[in-house]
């Protein structure tokens, strides 16, 4: 009886073990099935920023690199290679027309100053003597005229010789550059100084052939320097080049603008010239950053009933921040402006910038 009971107990234990394993296996399958169901029933939702398509004025502008000059500007050069004996100006100093800026060696090998001076002084004495004699009737008018001619020629020669050793300013303005010192040898091929009237400035810049038709005299421009982009002056185009530069194949444009009160803009500075090339008053515009490039061209994600759908569009002009939509959208459409990389057709979206 005892043996039968032990055997029976073993059978019951084995049966319980089998039942336990079956139950555990069934529970595992149910959990796996639950996980699978959760995965298939879950729907992705992406947070994006959106904006409504608007109709407004769009101005197409381009920025060109250029350089600055004074409204009137002159590079001062020597006519003869002589030693510089005096420098009478400093950078930033205002000079009048005819002011002597530099004095060269008057007795140098290439200077004719003293010879011309001697001839002039002699001719001047003869002229004054003949004037007195003419008043007294001691000489004829013809003799006096001959003496006067010799005097005028001697004076012209002396003035020419003096201009080679006393170098003057041809315009009134500010000394913006001084390139020599006392003792240097003047080089006729190198500017000694630059004089400029900088109350108003000229911006010179080159444009390509395709842009030339968009320029006209009186066109508004904004001029600034990358050294201080916050200082912007408005000017106008006043000169258009009718022929291209042979080497660069570009056309030179010139704009005039008023300098700041502290004369911040200086001749020789590099500048940036922003030109309004074209304006559309009733353009359908969207942010340039909302454009999605694909194999079919340009597209945007259009939001419809909380879902985003890729819509192909045709674009027009742009100012770099916004772009014109020629076809594919209408005013009032809502498009995704941030978060496009996480989208595909039909993605449910939540607009975060409502």
C-alpha cells in the first residue's frame, strides 16, 4: 500500500510539473502577443512648426562687393624723380586747392627750377623797364610787345619748373593717405598722397552681364562695410558702364551716397552694395527654409486635417529669406516650416507654434 502511494505521488508530481510548464509557456505567448498588438496599434505623431501662406510684396535684392572713393579724389604724384625735402601735410588734414603738399630738391639733376627762375627774373626786369620807357614814349609799341612776350614765356617756364618741385593739391579735401617721408626719392609712378572730398562717397562695383538689364540711373542702393555692418547709408546709382571689362567680362557700376557725420567711410575701403533688383507687390510667399528638395523638384509639406502631405510647387524670385510660389499653393494654406525631416506623407502632426 505504501509503495502504491509513493508511486501515485510521483505521478501526481509529474503531472503538476507538466501543467506548470504549460501555464508558463501560455503566459509568455500571451505577453509576446500583447507586445505585438501594441506595436501595430501605435501611431507616430510629430511636433512641427507651421505657417500660413501669405500674399505680400517681395523685393528681390542682390549684394555686390565694391570699393569706395571720395566724390572728388586725386592721387598726388611727382613729375620728376627728386629727393623730398619737405612734407607739409598729415593724414586727416584738410587742404585747399593749390596748397603746397610737398617740396622737392630744387637743385637736383632733373630740376630746372633755378635756371627757369633766373630767366624769369631777367625777363621781368626788362618788362618793367620797357613799361616805363613806353610811358615816356622812348620806345615803340612793337618793341614793348616783343619784351612782354618774352616775359610771359619766361613766367610760364618758371611756373612749370616750380610745379615740378612744389607739388600742390588740385582739389580741396582731406588727406586720406600719405605714402612718403622726408628724404625719400619721389617716384613719378607711385602716388605720394591721396586727397579726397569725403562728404559724399562713391561706391564702385562690378556686375555680371545677366544683371545689367536690372540696373538704371537713380536706382536705390544700401552701402555698408563688413567691418561695421550696422552702419548703412542709402545712395543712388549715377553711372552705368556701357562696355564690359575685357579681362573680367563684368560691367562697372557707380553709386553716390552721403557719408556719416563722423566721416566713417573712407576712400580705399572695401564695401558691400545691396541693390533692389526687382519688386513684386502681390507675390504668394513662403519661408525659404520650408522648401523640401526631392527628385521631382521643390516641394513643401501641406497640413490637412492634422496630417502632413508632400506637395510639389513651382517657385519664383527670392530675397534669401522668403520665396515666391508660382503654382502649387494658394493663400491661406498651412505648411510646415520646421520639422520637415521627420515627416512622410500622411504623418500626423502637432503644431507647436500655434
